[in-house]
C-alpha cells in the first residue's frame, strides 16, 4: 500500500481534505492498479487519524412531539459548521425521522459540537429553535445561544 506523496497535514480538516482529494483522483483515474492504490491511500489517510484529533462521531437524536402539519413545518436538526464573528452560524442539517405523529431528528456530531433544532410555524407566532452541546453518549445538553457561542471552537 502506498502513502500519499504530500506532507502530513497537522489539522483534522486538512487531513480530511487530503483524503477527499485522493478519492477525487479515483474518479478521474483509469480502472486498474492505480485506482486501488489511490483508494488504499485515501482509506489509510482517513483511518490513520490520532485519537486526540478525531473524536468519534455519534448519533445525536432529539425527540419531537406530534404536530399539526397544516400549521407547522417538519421539525429540523442541525450542527454548527462555522460561526464567523458578528454573523449567524452556518449549519449542516440532519434528518427528521417519522411524521406528524411525532418522531426524532438525528444528525452525526462529535462530543462538544454545537447542535440546533426547532420547528417553524406557518402563522409565524409559534416558531421555535433551541441550542445545545452534543455529548459523547449522543444526548444534547441544552443551553442558550450565548453559551453555545462561547462553547463553539471552530
């Protein structure tokens, strides 16, 4: 198995970017031995992360009660990807499982990441959204937006 010719990136994001670049080369490479080598290099890059750099992704789930679909949108859940100073947080949305009778929203997050969930009211006067911090066991510690901003380490 060959290793990528690039230097070893020091941050988690840089290492994921390098692995994704290797996977993109698979798409452009002709089928055969070269493709297998590139795939092995990408796999090694993704799985060779030190434990300190890559906390495990956990399934974070939030339970939603039943709702009237004529009045409310489907519930949503998201995690914060970036939060520039003086601006709104940039979110990656998860999935709501079930329907108007109730269910749960789920997203993959690491312990310590900021999670947001809520539901929109079509009439505009009962929309809501909560902030929380993902825990290692998949639960969410609810907090205020100010506490979430302080805890954000992106």
